């Protein structure tokens, strides 16, 4: 641990999630009183110019291009991995062996086997490990969890969840890393399907079996510049075959008997980042939509018959999870604050020597569901998730 109760952060990667995570470490002390003050020590990236710019912009003390050197550094307490999926396993295992606490972006790995090796490494090292399923930390999602745990919805019958985006509908959008199987493992399935699977596991329970289908709507794309950017890069003449799903739809049966209907797509025109769910139980229902993330719609069967109907809770009161850390009643928070809430819980776990959730165990279970869906789509059959664990 750093001197004077600080937590020295080393980050590997510096693009979209690098910005979100860096902002969280930098601002967490604005809103919370974390037991350890995070210090942005070193950020690492392959492109020296890019990572130096990021270090200056985000406030890191140093920028380098060698992640192995970073992991070896005695001054680093926590390694935060925000790189493409095919690099997670090697980085996590080396960081665990170096005794570093770890935050890793989702999905955890390229497959369950890698995930298991990563989990074994962190457990053997006795370090705190967390996977960045940030949407759990939206106050309204935390309230949904509380209502379900208190039995306000009764027995859960259904969850229907969608994660709808539309950023690659242009056939000229190039084959960036999120569209290449050798780098990302799967397409919408692992990138955004993993989020709704995590929310379903968090709110409803473990998934027993799945059946799914995937589709690639645009079969080839310009090779273009292999950037992570979500904006169309200059197209090049050479084209490459798309080998990951553009969209996935799947059904799930939960261990507790609930049924799930899921959809994750990057071709839902007009939906930029719509992560939403509805959960129905014997005593009521709840609905949440990331695009109105401070609201939770609820329906309770025991409301007065003349007053029954979905009503909207403004999850902006001091009684609501995390809210009193931010602003007076009625003020709203955003996407970036889900990462601040996540980072706060991680820091407290490290300070108290306690494992936090979602952990790499959650990451492995998520990976097993992803792989079961992919297998089901190939074989056209229901797949038991336990076969993958
Ligand atoms: C792209 O789909 C993406 O950046 C995901 O990778 C993130 O996990 C999600 O939070 C926003 O969209």
C-alpha cells in the first residue's frame, strides 16, 4: 500500500475505458471519503504519443509503453486493465503473481478456460479482484436489488433485458478491434451481452440453461485503421471478413425457475446505448433504462386497486444508494458516476482486506453463459451452463 494511506494505481490501456476509470479514481474523493486515496501513478499504452497525451489529460504522473515493467514496479498497488479482451489473461496472471490488486474490464477473458486460470491466479495470490460491470452501481439498479431482496416483488417470474446500440450500421465502419474475433472473442454478445447477463445474475440469480441465435448483418468491412474508436475511420480499399456477431438474441432458464428473454445488438437504429430491463414478480414489477438512469419504474400488486399502475421513483433522494454522496435531493448523476461508485467499493475492499463484487468469480460465470450462448447458436440446441464451468 502506498505511504500515507494512498493507493497507487497503474493502468494498462488509455482509450474509452481508460478515460472512464481514470476519471473515477480522480473524482472518487470528491464524493466519498475512501479509506485510501487513489494516486494516478503510471499509465501504459502501445502508442507512446497517445499514452503520453492520456497521462497529461487524465493526470497520471508517468506514461510508459511496457506493461510488464509496470506490473513489476513496487510502487504500484492496483493494476487496472482496460485493454482489448485478448490481453486480459496474461496481464491479470502476471499482476496477480506480482501481488497486485486488480480491476479488469469486461468481458473477463476470451473463454472460460482463460477465466478460470485468471481466477486461480488471483485467489492463490490473495489479492482483491473486480470486473468492471459498472451498471450494477447505478443507484436505481441498487434500489432494484434492494426491493427484490426485501421481497417487494415476490417470486420472480421474468426478466427481459436489452442492450441496444447502433454504432456499426455503416458498412464502411472499419474492422476495429471490437469486431475481430482474434482480439475480442465475440461481438455484441461479449461486449454488451455480458452487461445484461451480469445484471440478470445480480438481480434474478444464476442462469441454468440458454438457447440463442446470432447474426452477422454486414459480412465484410474495410480493414481501415485498427483503432478502438467508435467513430468511422477512413475506409481503406482492402476489406476483411467479419467473424463476430453483430447481434444476439437468447432465452434463459434460471436456477430459481425464472425465465429470461435477452437481446444485444449493434444494429438497433436510433438506440445509441440503451441498456434496459423489466423484471416481473408475483407481487410487482420494476423497469430500468440506462438512458433515464436516475429513474426506476415500479408496479406493486398491493397498491390500492384504484391507484394501481406503474409509477416512477426518482432515485435521487438521500435515502437511495450512493445518492447522498453526490448532491442535494432531486439532482441527477450520470454514466461516469457508476464507475466512481464501483471504484469506491473496490478501494474499500482493498483497504479492509475484503473481496468485492462483481469479482472474477462473477466474470467466470458470465463467461460460461456467453460461451453457452455461442455454442447454442452454433448447434441450435439448449445448452446447460454447467457444461462450461
Ligand atoms: C461499446 O459497446 C461499449 O463501450 C462497451 O464496451 C461498454 O462496456 C459499455 O459500457 C458502453 O459501450
